[in-house]
């Protein structure tokens, strides 16, 4: 069994971006600028946004944080989105999710200029990604694709079983891995809460992508010997043994599953750190006008 090290890979990606930004600046180019809108004080969102801003500093990007209280109106938030759309200095921005219940996440997502949609959530980007046109691809699927590429995991002709059909992970992964070329050319099965015989389906998988948000859902008896297992789960569980008081749990029962795998991503330190690297890659692409 070998570990797919997302922490080290994300560091490598960040260092590559930092080197490129240094060169861009030396040539008198613009400093890439990422903005984030954060509504309310959700603990997870605070942590993620803080990490995104820290990563911007590391690679030499400019970053801006716009905060709203959780009673902000939808109109006020939409007005800010429009302001960021119109701000020529901002190359890309994100609206951290989840949003309070009185605000439509779809409406806000749709309002972001797709050319600045470095989260890859806008229907224009999702649509273009699904037909194989250049697009901003959302952070988690892009991070997984990057890991597969950098670890040279074979996907052609392989049976990939994805557990979870979310718009931000399961569904885009199924599209990307079934596309022509590498990493792709796989036969993909998408499983979800209504899938019959899930265990039997998983046992046929050469590659399992677990993205259900249910801690330790994938057990050893669901995994074929030699399979590649990618764990997207990041459930925060209260813990007395960590400084933060929280511990991350993946969707895979790591201790029992890992010995059966050829490759596996740990939690933490697997897919998670790659999501920030992907966001930085997208922001750099936006600054370079590489896609639009
Ligand atoms: N909430 C959880 N993941 C994400 C993400 O990738 N982008 C945004 N905007 N919000 C999130």
C-alpha cells in the first residue's frame, strides 16, 4: 500500500504557482487577486476561508475578504457580487458556502460572472466542463484529477465507482473520469443512497471515490484487493485530543481498508489540501485569462 500525499502535492503546486507569480511580477505583470465573501460565523467556513487567504499570501496573490453578518439580505449580497464582478482589479472570487437559509445559493452562484468563477460552480463552467471545453473546474474534482495525474494512477479502461452524486464532487468526477484522454477513459458507476447492492458494486471497483460525508462508511469488505481508494470525506468530529477541539474523519475506515489498497488518500492530508491548491490554480488561470 502506498499513500497519495495530498499535503506534499499541494505544497508542490503552491510552490510552482509562487514561482510563476514571482516571474509575472518581475515582468511588470498584474498581481493575481482573489476575493472571498464570507457570511456569518460558521466554524468550518471561517477555517476554510482563513486557509484560502493564507495560501494567497504564500503564493504572492493579493486577497480581499468581504464579511457579512448572517442576517444580510439576499439583495445586499447580490449587490456585492455585482460589485466584485465589475471590479477590474479582482481576477476571481468565491462566495463561501453554506449560506444562511433565507438566501438562495443557486441565485448567488448564478450571479457570479462566470469568467471570475474560480470555484467552478456557475452553470456556464459546469456545462463547459461536461462537454470537455475549457472551464473553471471546482476545487475538489480538480484536486483529485491533479493527484491522479501526479501519481500516474492508470484510469484508462478502469472501473471507477463513485459513492455520492453531489454537484460539487460526485457528479463532476463522474464526468471528468469518463471523458476521453488522461486522466479519463474510465468506466464510471455513480452510487448513491438508493443504490442496490452497494457492497457488490464497490467490490468490482478498480478505483473507489468516496464522497458521501458519512464517517468511515467504506469498510474493508467493500474493497477489492489492490484497489485505489480516494477519500473525499471531511466530517468534523469533536475531539479532546486536538488543540482545535475538532478532528477530521474521512468516509473510509482507513485502518482496515488501507492494507488492501494499492494507493490510498489519508484524511487529513489527502484530498483536502488539494482543494486550496486548485483554487489558486484557477485564480492564476483567471489572472492570465487562460480560459476566457
Ligand atoms: N464550502 C465548502 N467547500 C466550498 C468550496 O469549495 N467553495 C465555496 N465557495 N464554499 C465551500
